[in-house]
């Protein structure tokens, strides 16, 4: 895998490596989703588990990170409607 240890935070990693998302503080939104009622917050999945907080993850421990916003996101149901950031740790 890639070496992500040059990033200070997981959010810095995401904003540099993942396209179609924008980092706002501790949340990540899908820039392709136009939603008026709420920010299109993406779903975080770490090692196969859905989580609401990824701020504790140090970039150096990330093995892979990918953004899913196609048909594969539907396996997460409506929670994955704005896309899924899938992180696998070392």
C-alpha cells in the first residue's frame, strides 16, 4: 500500500487523496451531491464497521482508503447514499 504517514491527520489525507469530497472540520461531504436539507455527509467504514468518528485514526496506520459512491455504496443502505469512505487499517 501507499505510505500516508506524511499527512498529519486523517482529514488531511482524505482531502489530498480522495476526489469528489470536501473536508469541513471533522466532516467529509460529497461535492457531487446537491442536498438542500443537510450537508451530504459521507459514511465512514473502518475495517468493515460503520463508524461516525475517524479523527482518532493516524494516517500512518492506513493500509488502504477508497471512496465509493457508485452501486457498491448501496450495500450500506440509505446511510451510504452520499458515498462511503472505506478505510482499511494495517
